[in-house]
DNA sequence: CCTTAATCCTGGAAGC
DNA sequence: TGCTTCCAGGATTAAG
């Protein structure tokens, strides 16, 4: 379940491998994993299986381009390429829940064969593959990084790593839904998923069921601060590996060892020693400490 | 406008 | 051991 820290870890592990390299070949193994600007959904949502496919070109997958940068917004990654000064396409990668980008050096045997939906060969002989068994993720092609930011990232809230109390307060004002649900809404703040929502709410001592608009200024400030802090610490630990998340080179993260509440229902609160409670909040399994969080 | 449910998809775990 | 059932979850769309 890649959230912001896992995607940022992926970005950092991929950056030295990709930037400056030319993509000599790109292959799409499943058409419905790629969405083009002209696709029926307007290039925003996943192409439906039955949708009429728009003809794609290998260069939509950056074939022939040199990679100039890797950018991230929330849980999404953008690979920016350059064919010539007037042609700098960008490809957005969203891992969804089970997606992975894996890099392999020249000559390495392919470790994964199933559920690989796209693959790239670089000019140094290394390879990059996009694998996503559950296919909640996908690839979105854009003519430029500006177009990607406008058409796809435009409706995202501020990146959670730098969210301010002011921005958070504005997005939560008047909302009657549970604060947990608001944090999971990428339009409120981008990059938070089920793990880090629970961790940040615990760190800020806020009950996940609280109405989002009912937080006082101190609590909003604490929440913004703890969101930044928890995510920063998770990035430093190279993300959380629960089931099978790994970075581009197959390395696991370590932040799962620091989880205070996620996955610890029924266990002792690390702060007060009480029993951690779990339940469904905003349709998601949620764990919190009834004594520490209100 | 708001919130909630259903949906997509597969692998792994738990239950019988 | 082998089968079935359930659950995990990001984000959108449809429905309430």
C-alpha cells in the first residue's frame, strides 16, 4: 500500500538510475493500464476495459526520450523526458495498492514475469518494469510535465510532507465527516493513506471519528505538524513494508517497526499502556487509543 | 452540497 | 490437504 513515504523512497532510489539515461524501448503489455489525454475519461481515471482504445505510440511511454527528472505529488510519481527542446513528455505512474516499479541492471535475469504491464529498456542496458497484480494503479501519458500537473494533479491538495496548519484548517472548515476520512481525501491533502492517517492522528492525540470541522486551532496545528513529522520520519526509514512493498531495487522499508497504532489493534498503547481499539471509520479499518486520542 | 456504498482486482490468510 | 470465504486497499463513480 504505497503512500507518500513509499513513493518518495521509490523516487529517490530510481532517480540516480534513470535521470540522464535515454529510453531506447518501451513496451506495453496491457493496453488498459495506460491512459492517454484523448481517452474517454479525459485522461483522469483508469481506462475501462471496454472503452475504445485510443491508438498509443511507444513515445507516449517516453520511448526515445532522455529522462530529465522524477517528480512526486502525493502518492504519484512523474517521469519527465525530453526528446528535443520543444518536446518534453511526461509519464505519471500511480502504484495504486499493489503496483511496483522495479529496476534491474544490464544482464540481470528478470525476477518477475507475471503481472508486468509495461517495461522499458535504457541506453545502459538496464531495465525498468511496471508490475501491478491488482491493477488499481496505472500509467498516464502527458505532453509535458505542466500538462500533467494541470490535468491530473490540479485537483490534489497540498503535498502532505509540507502541509501547513492554515491549508489544513481551510480544507477541514465546515466539514462534518470524520477527520480520518478527510485525511484520506487526496483533495484535502495529498499522500496520506490508511497507515499514515492513523499514525498522524495518534501522534496528534485526535480521535479518528471526530468531525473534521470540529477541531480547534491547536488541534489543527498539531495535526498538520504530526502529518509532516510522521511522514518525514517514514521517508527517513525508507517507508513501511507490510506485505510486499519494496523500492526500485527490491529493498524493504523499516518504518513498520515504528508504527504506534496501525496493525496493533488489541495491543498495548505505547504511550499509556491501555488497549488499542479498532473499528471501521470512513469505511477503513482504523486503530486508535481511546485514552490518548479525543 | 454533502456523505456513503459499490466497484475494480488479486493474493494471501483464515476458517472449515 | 484442499476448498471456500474474507479481507486488504486507492480512488472514482453512482447513489442516497
